[in-house]
C-alpha cells in the first residue's frame, strides 16, 4: 500500500533562493515543452523528448534527470487533462469550458511541484538532512523535520520519487512510501455500519456520533467571509480569501483523519469489519435547497471514505461498500420503507412497527446489515485506494 509522507525543509536563505530558482527553471521548461507538445501533438515522453530534450538542457541549464522529469511531468499533465475531458470535468464537448481547456497548451505555475529521484535527492535520516540537486549545484546538509511517526515511516519504507513543493513560502518534500498491509481479518464477527451526513459527519451502529454542527457553523462563517473578500476584488482581499480557503481545507482534513482513526480503531478492537455507503454520485442524487447543496458539495466525503479505507487496510480490517438507497427511510427492525418514517431530520419513527430511533443511527444499522449480507454473499468491495498524505 502506498502512503505519502510530507516533511518540512528548513533551508538557509541562500539554499531557499537556489531551490526557488530551480523550481522556476523546471516549470518554465515544462511550460515550453507543453507548448511544443501541443503544436507537434507529441504527448508521449519518448516522442516529446526528441523535440525538447536538448533545448531544455541548454536553455534552462537543467541536468539530465531534471530535464527528463520536466518532460515526463508535461506528458502526465496532458494525460490528466485528457481524462478530465473524457469524464466531463470541463463540461460537454463543444461547451465554452471544454473548448477553453482543450484549445490551449498546459501551463505550469512557477512554484509547481518538481519530482526528484534518487539520483537527484539523497536522504541522511540520522542527521535529518538531504542532499538535493539545484540549478546552482548540489546542496548538501539541507535540514528537514517532521513528526516522529512520519520520520520513522519515511526511514523504513521510502520508495520511489519525491516531490519538491513550495507552499506559502515554506518548503516541503513529499515522499512516496510503500507500507506493508496487515494480515486481513477474513472472519469478522460482524460489521460496524457508518452513516455519513451533514449534521452528523459520521454516525456508527454502535451509537457514536461525530457531530458536525459546530464545524458547519465555522465553515459557514468562513464562507461568508470569503464571499465578502471576493467582492472587493483587491489583491489583498484575494490573498486573504485564498488563505482562509486553505485553512478550511486543512481543518476539514484534520477532522476526517480523527474520525476515520476512531472508527477503524473501534472496528479493529472488536474484530469487526466496516460497512460504508457507496458515495459515487452523491451530488447527482441529492435533492436539496441551494444553501444545503453548498454545504453538501463542500464537505470532502470521499476523502473521509478513503481515509477509512487506507487506515483499515493498515490494520487488517475489511471494508465493504453497500447500496445507499433508502437507508434513511428503511426501518432497521421490520425493514418497512416509507418516506413518512422520517417526520424530522433527526427522528426515525416507523409507521408499521412503531420503532423509534435517531435517524442517523437507524441508517447505520441498515448499512451494517447490508454490509454483512454483502460479505456473506462474497461480493465485498472497497472504495478506490488513493495516495494519501500522512
């Protein structure tokens, strides 16, 4: 299983200037190569290399490996663009967004991430320093830091390339690690059902609720502040709006990490698996008013689901995905389905058997039961695995 670990670099001012110049040169070269790829319709590394490799090395002073990575980064960007166009990310073919995205070359930001392999970057874990290639020569003794657990994973399991990134004037290395998965639990005693929502971000069949009211109030205040700043249209207002957006994303990610950790720990402790709703198409299925749609679309449910999946794999906990249809309207006792079973957002009251329960807990019981049936029938499935930052 792949895990991505981010460590913070602590360069001196001279080292930081060399790193910045290197990023700018690599991204300028990649942008130029993207223009050539667009004109020559050369979107594969070997084909594009014939048109650009010599010029990239001479014009921007890149080493052999750096030039190769800049060209490959260009081809990867076009591959991603093609997939997004095919999947409708930019609207239908012929629309303005689709035409604008497909009708011009890819452009890289001056501080976009640059990949490094082991020839360009070496780690000294005991000294907590790296030796890294730059256009000004190789920098040795560049210090880095991180959490103790992250550094242990990095030293033991790092494999493959690392990306140099500059965010807000701070420097980071994002390294790929290959983590061995724990032996899977092939005989779970049951399943822990997890219902995801807005008022309660996650409710489990054990009765635990991770309330989202305070989080939603904070997000609403941040959203109003960003809207107010965007209307001013000044550079300082845009800078502040971008800062608040990044802060909210980090806070949401931290909350999702904490929730997923608790859910997986409880399932591992009790020898159970985890049953989740299939979240694909949640935006298309939802029928909500505009303010509610904004709240629904802005919360990273897929991120929470992927966090649960990868933490469960590390712990050997099986995860299954179930059909979410009518889980909120079905009685977990008699299985009668009716819209009238939900007289209020938080209340479930069965019209047939009279069973009364918190609506989210009732839904989590249904998800738990469906998860067990999926497992018994041998059709277990998990959410797609993602590369994640630890």
